[in-house]
C-alpha cells in the first residue's frame, strides 16, 4: 500500500514538473536575450561571460546532449543549463544588474529554481549530472572559484 502511494506521489510530482517546464519553454527567447544582454554589460564579471556564451552556444547549437529534434526533452536540457548558469550568475552579479535586463517578468530567482527542480524530475539522471558538472555553482572566493565538483543537493535547497 505504501509503495503504491509513493508511486502515485512520484507520478504527480513528475506531471507537475512537466507542467512547469512546458510553461518555461516559452521563456527560452527571454532567457537568451537576458544572457546576451548580460554578456554585453560591463558590470558582469568577465569570468561569468564565458559561461554566458557557452550557454547561448549550447542552446542554439543542434549538437547537445539531448538534440532539439527530441520533442520536449530536447528543449528541457537547454532550459536546465540556462537555469544553472543563471543560478551561478545570481550569486556573482548584483541583482539589480540582472533585473535591469530581464524582460520575462516575475521573480527570476524563483523561476530559475523551479526550472532546475522540475528538470531534475524529467531529464535522465546522467544528463542532468553532466550539465551540473559543467556549471560549478560554488561561491566566489577572492576572485576565483572553488574547484570542487558541483553538488545537486546545494541546488535543491535554493529558493
């Protein structure tokens, strides 16, 4: 009986995650505009600009972990990477700089947090781990980054 309840709960969570991601797919153009504008902004740290360009190239390139030809999942991995890069950027760039360039409306950190959490329910575990490993979300330390591997539990606690 308990196993059945857990399966149903997992199924409901996965359906909710799919709903969040379907709505978020419409934000991809806004996210790309945001990344491009932040790249041009002199107040964004130079090291972060490399991550911004990498994310833009990943999204527009037909070659990625889940090709865009695969309906839904092909776009979800793009969203997940954008979310990870923005989460990293949110910890390294003043919030007002990011808000100045965001046209999507709503609470950007909240939106990013929901996308990341939802994508982890939908993406194959290996894909999410590979993308997460590419974007280290460690705090900034005296002009450099901690070189520890990314930890998914640190993202889940982000709101």
